[in-house]
C-alpha cells in the first residue's frame, strides 16, 4: 500500500485468540496493548501462545 507521500506501508494481519478478542471488546484497545506488552507477546509470531487471561 502506498501513501500519498510515496511511502510504502506494510500491514500485518495476525489472528487473535478468543481471550484477546474478549479483552479488546470488554476493555478496549489500550488495555489489550498493555496486556500484550506486560506479557511480552510478539504478535508477529504466528506460532505464539495466547495472551494469558488477566484477573
């Protein structure tokens, strides 16, 4: 995809586990991003483990 200034953007679509989709739906994207960062989840790893549920 090429932007108006001629820069190229690559989009990465990764599957989300049910626990991640639930967190996103119930608490919003910032909470999901924080949880992914706290648990050191590499979302580009397609063989990664699911985010552990937060209590």
